[in-house]
C-alpha cells in the first residue's frame, strides 16, 4: 500500500512537525495545495514486490513508469482532482503524450521506493509531471547532532510524463478542467506553457 505526504520541509504552514516524516506506519497528513498554495511537491512510497523484479533481481525497467503513474495519480488525488471524475463527470481524458525515464541505480526486491512528483510545466491543454524515484527507508534514522531525521534517500531514477487533455467523445484536444487550471495557477503561476 502506498503512503503519501506533501513535502514542505521544516515546519508546515499550520504549525505541525515537518512534513515528510513517517509516523509509525502512516504518513503525516498535510492539507492540500488548495489550502496551502506554496506546496508543489508530492511524495508517495511503494514497496518493491518480488513480482516487480526481472531475472537480474532488480526492478524491471518498465515498472518505473508505473511508479511515475503512481506519483502523479496520488498528486492529483491529494489535491482533490480525481482522474475518474475527469472521465466520468467531465467527459475528458488525460492520455500520456510523452514519457521518459533515466535510470541511475537499481531498486531491488523489498526496497522502499519514494516517488517525489512535481508539476514542471503546463498549458491550458497539457500537464507535465517531473518525478524522482529514490530508495529510502520507512524508519527514521538517528543522527547524533540532529536527533531523528528523515531516512537516507538514494536517487534511483528520474522521469517526466506529459499528459494531454482530450474530449472523450471525439478524441480532440480540449482545455483542462477549470479546477485543474486554478490549482496549476496557484502552484506555478510563472511557469505556463509546454517546455
């Protein structure tokens, strides 16, 4: 099961402890971007299962794209933008236009992958997500000087996915739903347009 939290660093805007710390087996809940417009990065975790690995004992390369999908789907869900509603209620679809992934070091069976996802560009009809996949731990580590700190994170892969917005009826380009556009304007008002 995936665990999610928004990354802010330090203390959150509502006076709670630093976001990103796992509390027991649950991630710390942080209000959505609609409540706190300075947050634009989202984190979620996934434990690598045996079925995810290839004959070399590492995460099969195509599975990284599933991790990127998990990251952007959870980003949307946590911001109240449920993709199922986009299709069923708004008659729109968000197909992948471009997907790329650069691999650094492999993930292995039972590793805990941390997927950090950010919107890096957008236009009225497209949405681009940049993600970094890390190997991490679900345990806080002890630091002699700082006490309990976030676990070590090793960068394993970086990816980018561009989604287009199309009408479900005729598959022609369409504007993103107004709710998306309002959120994107708050998250990154200065970075409109495709890269």
